[in-house]
C-alpha cells in the first residue's frame, strides 16, 4: 500500500511539473503560432481562435488531441506533429499568461438578447443546459477542470465549433457533452450565443 501511495505521489508531481509549463520557453516556441493566432494569442482573423488567457490544461489537451487525431484539423496536425509533451505545456503556459483583448459584435440587440438568454439559462423546451454552467457566467471557464474560457472569442470561430460538434466533425469533448448539446441547437441559437460570447469582457 505504501509503495502505491509513493508511486501515485511521484506521478502526481511529474504531472504538476508538466502542468506548470514554462511561459518563457513557450514564448520562443509560439513564434510559429503567430501567423494565425497572433504574437500574443489575440488572433485578428475571425476563423482562428484567440488563445490568450485560455486555461493551460485545456490548451495542452487540444494540442495533444490534434497530435493524436482525436481532434481533426489538417493545418494544426502539421503544426503540432513534432511537439513533445513539455512543448505542449510550455506553449499552453505562455498563451494562458497573455492578456486577452476585448471582443465585439455587430449583431442586432435582439440577437444578443437571445444569445444571453441561451448562454445564462439554456433552453428548457429543447432540453439543453446553460453554457454558463461549465463556462462560467462571465465566460471565464474553469481552468482547473479543463473547461475552456469563451469570453471575447470570435463569433465566426464559435459558430464553426458548435456546428462541428453538432455534425460530429469535432468529437474530442469528454463524454460527448458538447455534441449532445449542439445537436439540439438551431442555426439561430448557435449564431445568437456566439455573438453574445464575443461581448463578454475579459
């Protein structure tokens, strides 16, 4: 029993060492990411996600999933192919430490109001829960649990991810949580919640 406990502690400490990452090392490694995601993780291109301020655990998992093929993207698969586990944690630590710039939406106020209602309360008639339950009322997510921050994210990116979850093109969500929700959302629901998310302040 003692040996099992010691082994578990060693494995836990090893995991924490990776989870901490090295932001300075990550900064040098992130040069290759800048063209799409911005030098500091604040992408200016609507279909590329902002990475600044994102939880490190979530970021590391996405990089690992792109490597394994659990999350499909031809461009990202090539970019991450040679990364080590430590590289992934270093990159995650760097982007997690960067200040997130505010987002914006040009959507009609009625669309934003609908998006806010869905985000904070879900839709009881369709049977899906509030986004805020996992992603927090302010969109900050839950970094220790690995639930991503959504606030200030580009609406175009959010729409694509929800559509991909809905179709099954993206399938790296634990226990199919996002797929089960997205499949119940209409195009209008998806657009509204994506536009509202963009307005959540960092």
